């Protein structure tokens, strides 16, 4: 069924001079969609042309609307020769295909040319009229909403989770086609951009189809990756979590027509009997498992059974989905219960019970196991038939299967916070999948979401208690344990202990940390201890996860950024031998990374990791591994004891060394305790855990918990100069006033303390690195140095928190390392938490009281720090914050006298530059899923684009640094323009997924590819109704601003 | 060139004003970083180093003892000079990107490449168009040609302002000049609308453009003691009183850069004032009026020189008709009027009092009363003339 695409080209501005003779341009615009091209008139001799064109109409299939971007190309008209290209604008039409999306796209779009960058802007209006398609066999999936946001997006309520979706499409890379040898770099770049964009559209359409088939209406936690495999082509992969979302304050709606639940608060009663017996049969036949139903209210727990052949469940899913899950447009309208059933069965029926979200609605998490990962090394070969990319599919299936089996080995039936990565070097590719094994509760019906913390929760929350200590990341290790597994030991256990604190808005639940398996049958040797909160259940001594800190887990103090880095050299082999070497190296790398993480965690005095992200990159002669995470001290887990240094000593000198080391370690640990505010309130002071349910299987209590946990953490040192300890000591802290985490929220700092976004930043670092003997130290130093640079850069923003910090490490060339760091600097308002801020507090009283709150305080901070430095004289005047300008007085080398004059001259100019410390208005970009201090009013669609920039005059643009600086600046500018054109003023879940830089300085050339993505939203200020971006045109669909009611109060429809 | 990359890009443009100033002053990134380092930017990072030192952190941190020694241990907690330099370079790259836009400030508001709030934009523009009075003083009145640009080397040497900064100032002037040179309407307003600079700065630019356009001679030795401000104030007075935008000017069609042609023609009629009969009458009126305030010696002096002084005043007025003599306005004023008076020991007040009386004189002379036109011209001329003289009258 067709849709009508209408485009109007209104005007252009600041076009480049294309005609040297007149210093003007005769511009016109070609509007291209699919294969159809239409043109505007030529606007003669103007750099700010006004076309005011009529509507260009394209009648197209909706499938094409999803796949193809609208392409506008600006030209300079030439009567005699061919027209000169000014540049292009690509517009993704998918936001217009969304159900409640913007009704049109309109705004100034930067005209982008891959050789020259941004050259002026075009004002364009785009509309789409879509005729809904009810054909069951259609190829399009308009209306499925994509969210990069890896949680339930603000303003929506999660109705159903349908599970993991994945898709990949492949194509030839135009750069590697024969034609590339004869065409210009520009056309080659444009061909690539077009194909990237098209593949991305196609991928999303295909995923959309899968979602519709599953009965969902959205995908959240959508992650799209491009693998540039070189000769063998491009692979675009997408994974996400299929869900049915409904807007808060609206009747739950879903495109498949599932009618709103007749909300019985406890649907389990009805569901249990109605659940297809098939699955039960399947289970009982395949696994000797006892299903215990302790209370009538208890939903049959969906304990996963590791001995259940994966095949079985996947088969069930594929065959059963037709019947159990209502699919297709018209069919499901009345099937409320079957729908619910499918929900409940899902976790077992899902082929891959993976969830790409990293934070979850309350009640979703039951137990967290630990990190599970799988990697494999493959040799790339030519993709012969792009229509059927079986090999790539098969590779990923292997990875996922392995991850799943690891999870099951831990007694978990789900993997959360799941991501997939690749690293490619010539023909070798490393594929990896990583996630956190967990027990989850999918039955988040309204009653649950509404009052997740009422005691009734437990009744609903039936699940097996199982657990895994996340001690092992190395999948080799884990593999060993798979067999040992407690295959028949599944016992259904009720969650018994919920620690509920009714005070404040935080509700903790220690059971999330409890092991999901029986202590006696741990998959591998684990130190178990008693839960410090409920004192009943056992849990591991440390917990690694890939998710954001869940609100259920109570933490002490503040979180700390932790990173493990290793670099190994390898022989410059080819083909099979190369792959083998890499593959042999991997387990050791994983082990070493894990070890470093553990050591650093211990020395920080913490016991949990969130947001763990492990990246292994392969280069020609190097293997690089970086693990990044945010550490926290989890209340339920035992408090780490002081590490003891053990080593073989042969001389008294060595002995003193050892003693010295031990002392340094304990000093460091004490200091960390101070810095991260890890003062543990005596657990006995905690609100006593209310044992709200009866514990059926008390067997856990018989455990001898004294065995494992009393033992101190022991560091074995081979010689007194052991690097592992050195690196522990080397780890620097962020300077006072700056907190760092790689998660979306900072453990220990409530989101309400974040005042506003100060700055989203991207840092690209690349350098030739010659490693000698002390490779490890140098490699670590690179990262420390990058962090230091960051802190220094942001020194004027304190007190602040760097959130969502991501590191992307590549080994692009033999001796080169490229690191891309991005994150957002968020202002922290409540300085009570930043213990190190006392100087400022002291000083603040000396300063005049200042009218406005947050920003001014920041100002003082700056001043205070300068005063401390004893150089600049600063002064705050009564009205606010004009800082007197008094720099360089004596320090100027060139002309002291002149400066004095200048100074007086410039004194009048108020120092507005420091205005950075007020919330800025404009388009926000942030890797977080929220913008502190502001509310997300509306989601306007996801954005994903691949930019290519090339330069053949590298020196002239300021070298490689200048080139990269300009390119990133331009990319951000274009992204902002697109967000604004949708009526938005922020892009959340922003991510730069790819940053490939190729350069040949000797030829004065370089090329860079950047892929960015995120969710466009419109923000509202707290208590402010109008949106910051004025609507030039009336936005038809504009909803009345949503009033967000905390999920706990939401009224069931 | 290596493949070294180290860049930091933010979503919002934040300007480090100290660095921006240094950049405008023409310091290289290296120099600027060195200045900041001396100011202790690095130290300010590691607040509470004393505490940390006590805890033995610093020692254990010591990755590179040699470096530490050089910089003092305290710094190692915070940033290192490398980091400062890299930050400086990032800022410089940003400034260089912004410079393209700053050359045509109206573009800054329209562009989307850099996300800059309005206040910062204003600050950027104002500072960019700020100039060093000493530098502009050197090139004032010169043709803004490439020759003059070469001359900047000398200016740089003389004023000790870095060449880069001199060039920026020169280029700014030239650009502003070229933009408004041929434009109709108020000079000051044209500059403000096209360059979005503050009122005060726009006024200064208008004055400079005015002086440059008339190629006023300002570099004679005799004028060496005059500052840029002296000239700019005078030029501004000329613009407000004698140009097409003057209140008295009824015909606003022409450009502000030029003097009101009708007024200039009328000035010729002032010749009448130096005719002997009238002169005597004026002289007696002036001396009469000043008798109370002037000392005897000065009155005597005035008595002797009155004729010469009046001639000088009228000649300067008359000369405004001839472009060659217009150029010498300041030279003539200083040579013919100010210097003689200074030699006679007149104070600034004396000359002001005197000129005010001279201005009023014709009104009290019967012969002039029936020539109202002459009177208005005389007043229009004298209004600016008096203030200029006072401004330039350095004792």
C-alpha cells in the first residue's frame, strides 16, 4: 500500500560561493526519493536563495518509506558545464511513520558534503501521508517505535515484554567495488552513506516485522552496529527487546490490537490453569524438576531448567507462537488471556531470553546472577548472497547459545543488559556477546507496576532462588563448570525476604543479590556469605553486572569508576594461524581483565560492579582488552576486608618491601574509604528486615557460611615489584568535585542531585604507541592520561559528575591505538554528597549571599579554587556573578605594559564565557536516558546516521586534529538540526557507535566514518509547560504535555 | 605530520575567556599554555594536596619521578603540562573555527555548527573586534592597503603587540571599512547592524572609518603626543556636527562618511568674519567679555594675537572644502591654534572660554544679525571646533 511523501524546499542560507566571478551562487535543489528525482527552480545569484517551491509529491510503497532516506541535493547551476554539487541533506522518514510521531519534519538542515563538510543550510518541510496496511503478508512495519533508550522510555508503561529481537543485513561495501577505482572520492563516499542509510532502514523494517509478529509495538534498548568487513562487505546488525508499551494516561494500546487488560490484580489465578499444558508437559518430560506451588497465589514459577534442551524451547517458540501469541493485525483483538499466557510462558519459550535493557521496572529483577559472556574468533569470507546471510547469522546464534547456556549454568533463565560487539582486523573477526545472568519476573501487570513495593509483590514474585556468583568472566572457566552443573537441583524457592524501606522514595530489596541457585550446588567454588540485610540468605562476596544500578539494591557511599586495561602483543600472522593465536589468547586476556577488576574493586573497598563493558580489540600485532565499570559498595554483600599481601620472601629486604606494600595498600584502601564516603552504617541499625512471607525451604539457613567469607582477600605477589599491585596503587582518583561513572546513574547519588546537563563531550585520542618492556604500565598510563585530560577540561564545571562514560578502543594500525571517549558532564547540586567540597562550603559563607541557587554556587566554586591557587583576584558583585577580569598581569611575556592597558580596556566586558555553568538552552545531546532537571515530554523517533568525511587538504584544515575536530563538530551540528526539525530539543541515549579514522598524512589525505544514534525527544523544564523550541508551524499532533506520575501512583486504566 | 590525534568536542561551545584573550593577543597555543601554567592552573586542580600527601598517595602515585621533580609533586595530583597544552590546542582549534564566522558576525547568529548562547556570542564578537589603541593609533588615517599591512611589522615592533594581533585588528578595520564605505545612512548604525558590536565599540569604529575615509593626517611629529582617543572623539564630533547625520543637516540622502557638502559651502561665507571691520568689532566684544576672567597679561596677549587666531579658525573652516586641506585638519589645528596659545601660557579653560565667547560674538554684532544663515553655520562649526580644540589641548 502506498504512502504519499510531500516535500517542500523553502529556502537556503549561507550557501558557499560557487561562482568565483560573481562571488555568488545560482542554486537549485534536487529532491530525490527512491529512483524518482524532482527539482526546484534555479535561484540566480544568491547565497540565501528563496525557492518557496510547491509540494513535491512522491507516491511510494511504505516499505520504501522505511528503507530509503529522502535525499536533497543542492547544486550550483552551470549553463555550459555540469552543475557543481554543493552538498546533500539526508532525511530519515521513519519518525513520520510512527503512530504518535511528529506529523511533519521542518527546519534548517545543514547541507553536508563529504569533501567540504557543512556548506550552508536548507529549509525543508516534509510530510508523509500513510495509508494503513492491514495485509498480513506485508513487508513493511510502519508504526513500530524504536528506542535506543535501554529502559522503559519516560512517559510509557511497559505492558508486555516479548523478548529478544535480532536481525542482520549484509551488503557489498561500495568502497571495495571495482567502480571505486574510477569514480571520485565524493561519489564513492556518497554511495557509501546512501547504502549505510538504506541498510539501516531495511534492518529496522525487518526488525519491525519481527516485533509485529511477536505482538509488540516497540523495541527498546535497540542497538545497531555496523561491521565494516572490508572486502567481504558490510554487515549491519540490530538487537533489541521487543515490548508492548502504552502511554501513561492512555488506554494501553498495541498495534496488534490486543485490548487493554481487564485488570485483575492477580491474574495468576486464572492464568495458571489456562497456561498451555504443552509447555508443562514438555518440561516435566525433559527435566526431572519439581514444580512446587507453595501458595495458591503463587504463579507457577518459570524456573529455567538447564537440562532442558535449548532446541526444545526454541522449537516450542517458533511453532507455538502462531497459536499462543496473537499475531497479525486483526487476529488478536480478543485474545486477552492467551496474550497474558504467552507472557508468562515467554521466558521459557523464548529462544534467547535476552533483554537489552539496562534498567528495569521495579519488580522485574528477581535475582542477579553475574556476568556471562561468550566470544568467538572467525575468519571472514566473501558474502556471496547478500539475501541470505546465513554465516553471520549462524555465528551469532552460536554466541547467543553459549551465553544462554552460561546463564543456565548459573541457574538463571534470563540474560539482561545484553550487548554484542565485534572487532575486525583484516580477515579476522572477534564476535562477543555479554550480559548479566538473572532471574526475572516478566509478569509486570498493572497491579505490579502500580504498587511494586507492597508486600503483595512477593506473592506475585514467584521464582526460583538461584544464584550465581559472578566470579567468573572467563568463559573458558565457565565452560568447565557447565557440566558440573546442578542439573537436577532445581528447587522452586520462594523469594522470602524483601527488605522494604518505606521511608523515602527508595525501596531496597536485598533479595536481588541473593544467589539464584542452591548454595550447596554452586556451579563453581564460590565464597558465599550471609546477606547483611536479611541475615538469612546467602550471596556471593562480589557481584558483577552489565546493567545500571537497580534501585532495589542499597549501596553505601558513592560509586567509583573502574577500568582494567591490558595490551598483549601477538605475532603478525595471517589467516588460520592468526585466528588461532587470537583465540588462544582470549581466555588469558579475560582472566587478566577479571583479575585487574577484582583487585581494583577490592582496593576501592567495594563489592559490586555495574555497567561492566568489556571490549577486546584486535590489531595486526596487538590484542587490546579494556573493561570498564562502575563500582559500588552494595549493602547486602559482605564488606571487603583488607587485602593481605602474600609472597615468597628470601631476604629481609624483600620482607620490608612486602610490609611496605601491605602498608601502602591499606593506606590506599583507607583513603578510598574516605574519598568514596564508604562509611557503612552498622547493618543492625538498618530497618529490620520484615520477613513478610514465610520461607518454605529453609535449607539455606543450614549452610555453614563461615567457611568462605571469613578469609581475607589474598594477593599473591611473585616479586615485590609485581605490577598487579602497582596498578592498584596507580589508579588515580578524580579530582575533588568530579565524580565519574560509566553507568547512567551514579550509585549513591540520587538522580535528584543532578541539577542539569552541562556538557556532552566526545574525545578522540590516537597516537602511535611504542611499547617496550613496561607495556602494561604504559598502556594503563594512556587511559589515566585521557581521564586526566578530561578532568582538566571540565575543571570549571565542578561540582559535577561524568556519567555514561564510554571508552572505545581500537588498534587501527600496527603501532597505533585509538581511543574514543564520550560521556556527559552533569552538574551536581547537593554538595552534601561530595564530601570533598568542604572548602567551598567554608568559603561560601565568606562570600555575599547570592540570589539564585544552583548556577551561582558553581560560580563560587570556580572562584574559590582560583583563590586557592592564589593568583586570580576574583570578586562577586551583588547582582550575580561577574568575575573581574584579571589574568596574566605579570606573567605576560610579550608585553606587560600593553596588557595592563588591555586589561582596563576589557574590564568592561562581562565575563560571559563562564556562562557554561548555567543550563544552556539549545539542543541537548546525552548518552543518558534522561536529562536532569527536565522532563521528557514526548518521543519523536530514533535517529541513526552514518557520516563520512574525507579531506585531501589535511594540512590546510589544521592537520588530523583539526580535521577530526571539525568533523565531530559538524556531526553534532547535523544531529542537532535533525532533532530540532522533528520539534525536539534533545537527543537521549546518544551514542557514537563507530569512529573509524583512516589517514595518510604524507598524501595530505584522511577519511573518517562516524555513526551516531539516539532518541529524539522534546523536553520540558520542570514546572514549565511550553517547549523550549518554538514551533514555527503548528504541530498538529502535539499532545498536551504529559504529566508524569511516578510509576507507583499510576492508576491502572 | 603524524597520525597523532587528541581532540575534545562538546555539544555546547564553552569559551575559556582567558584563553580567548590570549588567542586574540596573538599568543601561540604553546605560549598561552605556558602563561596559564605560570598562573597555576595546574595546581588548582589538586585541591587539598596536603591531605593527600599525608596519606602517602602522592608518593605511590609517582609514576615518573623525574617529571614530578620538575613540576613539584603537588601538580601530579591534577593535570600535567601536556594536558594543559592539549586543552589549549582544543580551544585554539575552536577559536580558529569560530574566526571564520566572527569575520561576518551576523553569520554567527544564524549558523548551527556551533551551539553558542547569545551572551557568549556577544562576548566573542565584542572581544574579537576590540583593538589596542596603540596599534590603531599607528595605522590611523592610513590607506588600508596591503602596503599598510606590511607596515604592521613595524607597528608590532614599536607597540610590542604581537603581529598576529596587529593583523587581526588591521583586517577587522579594513573589513568594517569596506563594508560601510559605500553604504547609505548612519555610519554608526551600519556598523552596528553588520557587525553586532556594542554601542561604544561601534562608535569607535565609525570614528576610525571616518578618519580613514578622509585620510586625516595623524602621523606628523607634531601630532605624536595625541592619543587615539583624542582623534576618535574629534572624529565623532565631526560626524555628529558636520556630516550628513548632523541635526542641522536637512538632506540625509548621502552617506555619513562624508561631510555635509552644503555646510562646507556655507563655511566659505565665514570669510566675512576676518574682514577688517568685523574683526575689530569682534575683538573688542571678546576682550570686553573676557576682561573679568582673563589676567592682564593674557588680555594683552590676546589683543596682539586676536587677528591671527581668528584667521586660523576661519582658515581651517575654509579649508574643509578642499580635500587636501581637510586631511590637515588636525595638523592645522595644533600648529595654528593650539601651539601659539600654549606658548602664551593659556590653560585649557582659557581657550575654551575664549572660543565660547568667539562663538557668541557674531550674535552681538549688528552687522551679522541680519544674516541668520551665517550664524547657524558659525555655530554648527564652532560647536564641534571648540570641543575638538579642548580635547586636543594637552598641557
